[in-house]
């Protein structure tokens, strides 16, 4: 669910750029792409993925905190959540 798509095409047009946007592409680049621009797009995509993961993790942590339960139950649920998001 956190996949960021960078579209790199040699046959781009305004129409394909708009279609990429409608399909939630993170970035649309045309060949020949500047190496620095491509690297920055990939870095930005990775940063956005991390931001989305952490946002969802915080939301789910708040749900655990507000739902109550025994301290042991909370620890088990938090551990499961950390594994789910690859944060353990």
C-alpha cells in the first residue's frame, strides 16, 4: 500500500503524464532524464514511502493506546505492529 511509482518514459506526452497522475504516480519523467533528476525522484519517493509508513504506524499506535487493555496485551499488540511495519 505504500508503493511509490516513478514513471520514466521515452514516449511521454501531456496525456500520458495526466494518466500517470490519475493512477497516483509519484513522479513522471521523460527520457532522456537527467541523472540527478532521476536520483532525486527516487530519493523523494523513498522519503514519501517512509513518511506514509510512519504516519500509519502512529495512527495504529494511537488506536492501541486508546483501546485500553492490560500492559501485557498492549506490549504484544505493539510488537505485532512493529513487525507489520518492519520496525522491529
